């Protein structure tokens, strides 16, 4: 028998047991990273208005579920929601949060906020464990948080699906990487991977599986596919996940027939075969990255070069991250429907690729500085600039976008109803009637989900707020407070009486009952 391999060679990414005090330097840095991330993401002078796509509809789903009881079927205006066919995990969490903390925007957004910070911590843990570099781990987490894609709409700060999706997708991909680097991964590890995949699917359906295509590419490039058949654990994992997902789909269809057909169109054929949104350029996602959608795009674009020079632990981590990024970008580039948040699941791995590339450039700069070769000092300076300048630009750009560029959210006009109703509802001495015609969506008139979301929030607080889509109501209503943020409605209201709201772009006017004859 040959000499046995050392443990580090057999399990290169296994954790080392430490007998040190639990609050060591790495733990403190991780806690500081999460605290700074929370401050950057969530501390604002005012509550961000509810967003039109898709936060407002999610809020209505959650508040209706809270009122009627938990179910596999999400509803909108009391009917099964077949326009938004995402599975209900996020809606369950939002409804539970409202039950604990009350019907507020903060409670409804709390599951996404917790998931966003969980992803930051998960990213830090994974990079620290696989590279043994606390600095690289902190930089990867920072680059994710500083990306406008992450702190903008549809992610960490809103009640959308994507923050929760990122957490579970990042979890199953990171755990799969660790499993693939073990000859025989434990049953507990594979069970965690399966649970994360199921939860990711129950968050946003097929979108949860697209980043997993990168694992197939990684396995092919590293010739690790044999390990998938060396243990029955992977087969059991695949069977278990398939049975669980199929069971959910069949139960959902049984409770509300027509769901599978609608979900197939909304999440697969409608996204990939025909565009459900305005047509975009084939290079839409590359253009978004070049425009600063990711905090350190230059480092990301240089990461294939860094891969050539990568050695030791950095190389497999960087290669794995690039496989996830490339397959996600390619898949959604060839999809007919293109929206900026579709590629969000790749962003944690963009951050890993950029952070490891920065680390490799710094190591090469240090080596060049110690060399006696001609022009070594110039090479060291060039490499130092390649590593540092993109990070500095990313930090400056993120701070500017977060705090100095005025935020114009989706459905900005309807989002003003939050401030309007907060100003008049708690002190109203008569019923409130909002006059707003909404807009036409896919042939359906009077679509106003943001207003409905605010009405549902106030209804859960015990304040009923009526809604009329007919502007003529302004002239006929009596004994109410008329309110509107619609331009035509505001003009008619201000002509009728004194505005008591004081919200720019909106108006609220008390209308008295006519005197009895």
C-alpha cells in the first residue's frame, strides 16, 4: 500500500477545527461586514415607496394570505393569481412577518432584508473557507453589497423574490462546490443542498435552476463528473429534489386548475421563446455591467486572465465562479425576455471572481516588486493599479448612486400614496376615498397594484380606504376625504377645496355632507 495522502490533500476545502475563543478575528470581521452592509442597505431618512413591479403585487398577495390563511395558492383581489405564478415561499414568509411585527412596509420587506444579509454572510463564509483569506472574503462581500444591482430595486431593499432567491441559490451552489471536492460527501451535506434547491425553486421557480447549469460546466472542465457516480448520494439527491418539486406542482395544480399552464408560459416559454417585456439588445446584460451595474466590472472582465495566473486554492474557486457567471449570462442573453434583475443570482459569484482576481493581482504585484528583473517596479505598479483602482471606483460609484443620485423607483407617482395616506389616514374624521383611474395592462383597465397595496396595509390596521376609478366622483362624493395622486384627479381636487395633505404631486380635500333641505 502506498503512503496515505494527508488530510489537506484528500479534502482541500475541509474546515480546520479551532480551539480558539469563538469570537476570533475572522468572526469579528464577519460581524463588522454584516453590520456595515445593513447600514448601507437599509438606513434611510424616509421609507422607500412600494415599487410597481413586482413588490406591490407581492404585498397584496401576502396581506390577502394573512387575512384568509396560509395556502399553496396566492391570490390577488380574492382570486387565484395566475398572472404572477411564482411559488409561495416568499409570500408565506411575508405573511408570517406581518403576523409578528404588524402590517408595515418594513415587516413586509423583512424576509428580503434578512435574506440579503444572509447572502452577504454566506458569501464571506464560503470565500474564507475556500481561500483561507479573510481579506478576500471581506472584499467579495463588499463588492456584492456595493453593486447597484444589489441595493437597487428588485433585490435587498424591496419585497421582491430576488433577495430570497439569491440566498438559496448561493447556498446550494457553494455547498455543491464543497461536495464536489470531497470523494464521498456526507448525507447531511447533500440533504442541505437538496433543501436549498427546493427552497430556491419554491421562491422563483425555474429561475432557481439556471445558475446550476454552471456546475455542469465546472464538472466537465475539471473532469469531476465521475464523482457523481462514485456515490449513490448524488442520485438520491436528484430523486429527492425531483419528487419534492413534482409534488408541489401537482398539489398546486389540484388546488387551482390551470396553474401549470400559466406557470409554463410565465416562467419558461414566455421568457425564452417570446418577449413578455420591451425587446432589448442581445448585448443588454454586458451593457448593464459596463454601465456599473456590478461594483467592479473591470476586475470581472479581467478575471479570465487572472485564472491563467491563479494557483492553489484560488484557481478552483475562481474557475467555479466564472462557470456560474458565464452560463447565467449566456442563458439569459439568449432568452427573449430581458430584465436587469434576471442575472442577479450570478452576482455573488461575480463578486467572488472580482475579489479573487484582485487578490491574484496583488500577489503578482508583490512578487514583481521583489524581483530584480528590468521594469519589475513598473509592472508592480501596473498590477497594483489593476487591483486597486476598480475597487476604489466601485466604492465611489456605489456611494454616489446610493446617497446622492435621486432615487426614481418604478411607479413613482403611485408610490406617493404611501406618504399621502400616512399623512391623512391616522387623523381622518371621515371615510377616505381615493380617486385614481390606474392604467391599462395587457388589455385590462384600471390596474393600480401600488394603491391597492397601500389600501391593504391600512385595511390591516383597521382603516378602510375606498377607491374609485371615475374622476367624476370628485364632483359627486360627499361626507368623505377625497384623495388622489393622479394628475387629472389632483387638478380637480384642488379646484374643489383646500388641500390638507401637503404631499407634492398629490392632494386630499375634505368634502362635507350637503345640508338637509
